[in-house]
C-alpha cells in the first residue's frame, strides 16, 4: 500500500503524463493534417513530429515502469517486463533526446546571429549537423546495448544468487549506457544558451535604437528568451527526475523518492507540449478552433437537453 503522500504524487505524475500525451497527440495530429494538405513535411515539422511521437512512447514507458515497480514487484513476470522496458527505454529515450536536441540546434542555427566563422560554417551545413547527430545516435545504440545487457545480467545474478555489486561500478556502467543522452543534453543546453545570448544582444541593440522604448520585434525577442529559459528549466528537471529514479536502484524501498523523481520527470513532456502549442501560431490557431468546436458541441447538447 502507498502512503497518502505517495498516492498524491503518483496521481500528479499520472495526470501530467495524460496531459503530456494529449498535448503531443494534438501536435502530431496538426502536423499530419498539414502534411496531408500540402503533401510536404517541412524540416521543423519532421523534427516536431518525431519529438511528439517519441515522447508519447517515452511517457507511456515511464508510467508503465513506475506502476510495475510499485505494484508488480512480486510477480514472476516482473523481471522479464523490466528487461523489455529497459531495452525500449534505451531506444526511445535516445530518440526523444535526439529530436529535442535537433529542435534546439535548428532554432539556434536559424535564428541566432553570430559572426564567428564556425557558426557560419554550421549555418550553411545544417543538414550535415543533423546527419552527425543521427550518426551519434547509431553509435550510442551500438555501444549501449551490450552494456545494458551486462547490467541486466548482473542484476539477475544479484537477485537470484545474492551476489553483491559495487555501487561505483554500477554508477559507471549507467553513465556509459547514457553517454549519448548526456552528450545530446549538453548540445541542447549549449545551443539554447547561445541562442539566448544572441537574442539578448539583439534586443539590447534594438532598445538602444528606439531610445529605450520597446517595439514589437523587441517584445518578440524577449518572449523567445522566456520560452527558451522555460525549456532549459524543464529539460534540466527531466534529467534530475530520471537521475533520482536511477538512484532508487540503491534504495528500492524508498517509494516516495521514486515517485517524486517520476513527478519531476513528467513535468517536461506535459509543460513543453503546452509551450509548443501556445508559441506556435499554427498550433495555437488549431487549438482555438478545437476549443470553439467543443463549446459549440456543449451548447448544442444543452439546447437538446432543454428541449427534451
């Protein structure tokens, strides 16, 4: 049985997951509808579609894994379930982080303005940058799968034969398994921070040109910086939550800490989906149309109910 605090946190994390899935499904639906109309999917549309699909799968895995660990620990099939989830997690988590990093790099190369020759070289070769990121993903999978298999076998031996495993070795193995994720995380943060610096410099220049009064472009740049900062905070919170859940491998009896990490991790897909919808004009207009249709349907039901 869960305590009151554990139950509340589990309810919050489950609600965040449901909202995140609904938001990502809506974004994916709008992008698919746009592809059907135009018979063409833009680069940013492909990245966002990949991000939403991978994130839906990621959230489902998070929740399934959490409920399995909390309520199915004594079942005979639990070990096999966690093994399958571990391999799926390695694939989908890397894909999700890849698309999130690609989105950050895309905005950085398209919006930022630096005169450094390295930035200009990357800006002209944006397709090469994405191919490089995909290549890093394939290398990560090739190196991580054997390490993950070793970790699973060590865990089985530890469970069945009570063979102690050094915590330092376990931590090192997990770091190497997630080396690709850590690399993408650092790239995304670097691109986001550099884009914030570029936007901040540009907004300062524009303010000086208009004698301290903000114009519409300055407001847009300030808004973009706020969006980027919120993304960075959510992204960091996601990795903190995952790190907390991984640390619970050493203290499996602490359910409250595990659910707390799950709640923090689930904030990212939920809130980031909402940010994407509110900041993208096409997604925002589509969401307004959906809300208007829902209101009309609700009014129609009320009128029919009164008539009867």
